[in-house]
C-alpha cells in the first residue's frame, strides 16, 4: 500500500472513530481502497460504481439480480399473478454484514486492527447512510435498459431499483439493493417513503448526519440543522 493511501486510511479511521466524517470522506476512502481489495469483493464493487457512475453493466449487483430480471422479462404477467421469483443473492441486512467485514479488512491493511461488533454500531450506521446516498447517484444497465438507483427515506433508508419489463410497458419489478433500518423511528406509518435521490450527506453541528439537496450544498453551508426549514434536512437519528 502506498504512503498516500495509507495516510488517508489513517485519517478516515480517525474520523470514523470520532463520528466526524461525511459522504465526501467515505467516497475518498472507497476510491483509494479500491485497488487494495480483492476482485469480486463488495468494496471493489463500490469502487467500480464510483469509477463508472453513468452506466455500470457488470459486477456483483447485476450478477445478484440477473436471474431474477430474466425471469421477470419472460414471465411478467405470471409474476403479477403471484409466480415466485428465483431466489437471489441476499440483500439488505446480509449486504451490511459484508460491508462491515470488508471495512475492517481495509483498516487492517492500513495497520489498524478494529472490530465492528454489530451493524447497529452508530459509527457504522453513519458509514452505511453515506454509502446509500453515494450509490444513489448511479445507473445500472440491465438487459439493455438503463436503470436509475433510487434512495427512499422513511422508517428505513433504502437503496432500490425499479426495472421495467422488456415485454410489457409500465410493468415494474422493484428490487432492494441495501437497507438501513431505524433511520426515522418516529415515522408513522412505517410505509411512508420520500424519494431523496439527488441529495448529499453532510455532518451537522449537533453531531448528526443529514441529507440535503445538492443545490443547498454550498461552501458556506450553515451546519446548524435547526436553521433549516422543516423538510429540508433529512437526518440519521441515533438508533
């Protein structure tokens, strides 16, 4: 590992421990760590997303859902009538365990021994919150169709796609790529979701992360979360 990368891993780890990092810090960390992770690993996949943001047509995510979308294309009406989709690679909570293990492995390459005991650790939840909004900027190319990745905020924060059938217009299959539970515990009903695609994660003066629209992410950003009108900042509350 070169000295520059090693230095930035150490700097990110300090911010990770103190819960002072935001989305930009997470993005830099992933980009620099990419070439030091195994091919086929989840952090290599994350780095590839950053390297190919407009049209990603290969990798773990597409392989995980390829059989499902192929089945949906061939059996669209049957799917809506209740046909069972093929089992897909675990997503949501399962993916978070892989992120947790890979994050610790990268720290270890930088000479830092650190164990994240639970995916509910607050600093790890901060990291996943940044990760979801970071990935929400990208598109996948699946069976010739460009699919936008969406971020939806409610009781949980989800990263998902809606794939339109190749044979039937306006027939969509929704697939979850990642899920962070308990983001807005006071959200009732729990099925409420707000589309937050096109938002940026910043750290505010109260210590919380919050997502704001890109147009509000200015160099002189006021980091007092309470200075913004209701519905502008969407925070990650402590679990």
